């Protein structure tokens, strides 16, 4: 059954809650067990079924890129490899995940698959699994294929923990994750009451701290934010990309007068979009959610185009511009950008691109975001 984790006693005033979220969002992985109880398992993709990890008694922790310290990745990867893959491998090689029970990947792109293969060779003494999510999400056999993949992960976890994982265990995991998703969706509707950095601290914290600890904090925060006045005068934008590594971009957007009113990010809205059904066989419910939510750039659905979805989001949320936050050497998002750019230009929606490699290019990004804000008419905070 999912591990029960008590939240630490603390003030539930909004400033204290945001401080707790920021601490979780910026916590180095080698300090996770110092702050929280439970057995952490590293998660490298939002297509990883966290519900199965909860059902097995683990605490899923989403890892993100961190500034390079040793260059330990260079033994296995080229300098032009995905910077996220390089960083994750370095964190493992440096022993930053020594307290983790294992790692779970999803076959999203070639870089993540290569990382998973290297990981199993380099760290074979810990649990490691790859969920093969189909590239075509709406194919005639996609659902059945993904259900079999989820069943294989369930069996692997059962072998690892030495006990069966029942359907009710998985449903309990689904209920927990759905509760987190519902809270994040409510926070999403309250973006205009928060700074960008506050909002994304909450989103990243929900993927880092034990979910049972996140829930009471979010439940206390939401009514406080509902009572807060909206922030005015900021130019409204959407941020698009793979993974938001830290709070640098949201904080810079705050500084120059930009309000991020929507996103298409792996560690943003795509993480909590859509509920898994409680009235269906649990593995089918998990598969259905993955196949119907907004796809990442490495996946495909015939009835969906990112550029068109961004145009609709901009219309619905009153966004006046789009910021593409891209990892350098990321081929799926680079290919996606070409089509999305044309769709945005056809709609007269301006955009800029911020490219990230080994770490934040803070001064350059600030200059570009400030110029974008001035063009859109934003007021610095």
C-alpha cells in the first residue's frame, strides 16, 4: 500500500507555505532523505506512472537538470548530447542518488532511452525500469500495448519488493495522484494571484516532496490565494518546452513584468493534466490518461498540433506572446518548434526562444525577456 507520510508541523500562512515549496523545488537529491521520510525513487519523465510507485510503497521524486560540477557524464555521453541526460547521469555518477531505491524512465526520446541503457549498466545494483510509451498515441493498438507495458512494470516492482501489488493498491495510488492533480489545477486557475516563481515553486514541489506532505499545504494555500487580489499590469505569456529545471525563468519573468498565464511543459501543466478514472481497471485508467493528455514533442497524435493548441491556449488565457524554453540539442522540441512557430506567426502571436545548455544563462535571458516584455507592454514588479 502507499506509504503514509505526515507533513511536518509548520505555519500554514502563505509565505511559510511558499517557502516550504521553494525549499522542496530547489532541494538537491542527496538531501531528500534528510528532509522527508520514505523510500525515494527517481523519476525522469511525466510519462512514468507514479501511481504504481506509490502502490509499491515508494516516493516518486522528479529529477531535473542541475549545474554541472564534475563533468562525470563525459565518460558515457558526448558534449552535444541532451543537457538533461548529461546532468542526470552526472547526478548518479557523483552519488547524489545513493539514498534512492531506484530509477524509472519512459521511452520518450532517444536521449532518455540511451540514458536508461547506460544507467542499467552503470547502476545495475538498484531498481531501474523503462516504460515504453508508444510514439503514436492514437494508433489502433496503442492502448493495449501501453497496458501491457504497465503490467510489465507492475510485475517488475512486485519482484523487487517481494509481494504482490493489488488493484486496490494501484487505485489508492490513483486516488492520491488525482488529489494532487486536482489541487494543482486549482492553483493553475489562481496564477494571477501569485508571482510566477511562487506558482512554479508549488508545481515543482508537488513532484519532489512526498505527495502526502504536499496535499495539506496546498489545501491551506488555495483559500488564501482565492482571497488575494489579482496582480495587474503584467504582460501575459505562455511558456513552452520540455522540462523547467528550476525557478530562474519564472523569477526573471517576474522581474521584467511578464505573467506566465499558461504553459506546455513536462514539469508544468502536462504533469497534472487530466484525471485517471477510478471506475476502470487501474492499468487501463493509467494508459488512457497518458494517451489522451497533451503529448510531449516525442509523441504524436493525428488529431493534434502543438501550434494550434498554443493558439487556442493564448486565446483562452489572454496571452499576448509565447516563450519557447528549449534544452540545447533537443531534437524532438526543435522539430516541433518549426511547425509551432509557423502557426503562431500565422496568428500574429509573437514569440522568443530561450535555449538552455549546462545551466541558466541568466544575464542573456533577462535581456531577452525584458525586451519581450517592453514589446508586449509589461510593467516590472
